[in-house]
C-alpha cells in the first residue's frame, strides 16, 4: 500500500495485516499521492462561494462529490499515474 509520511502512517500504532506492506512516498511530495490531485475537483464547489455556516460548506462538498460519481473519467485522468499499481482485471 502506498502512503504518505503522515504520522499516523509511520508512528508504529498501525497493526498491519499479514501480507500488507507500506511503501512510503518521498518526503515533501504530496503531488505523488493521487488523492491530493482531487482537491481541484472538489474546490470547484467552494470557489467564489459565500457560506454563512459550516454546514453549507459541507452540503456544497457533498453535492460536488455526488456529481463526481458520474464523472469517473475526470477522477481517473487526475489520479491514474503510469507507475501506480493497477487493479487486477
């Protein structure tokens, strides 16, 4: 499993099942973590918005995530690195 070097990944508190190994990304390289590239898609829901309550922010993000469910190609285009392990077909 490829993970960043966040403390909760490296602190030793994680009990890994047999057969699972962690591959740590280099320090200071969030651009290599596919999930980090999704912020651009989620931020569209917040850009230029005015929110009075945190619940409004949450609702806008939930709605955007629902919209993205119908756009797997947009997610794939941002996160499908040539070097990332592919799911078995």
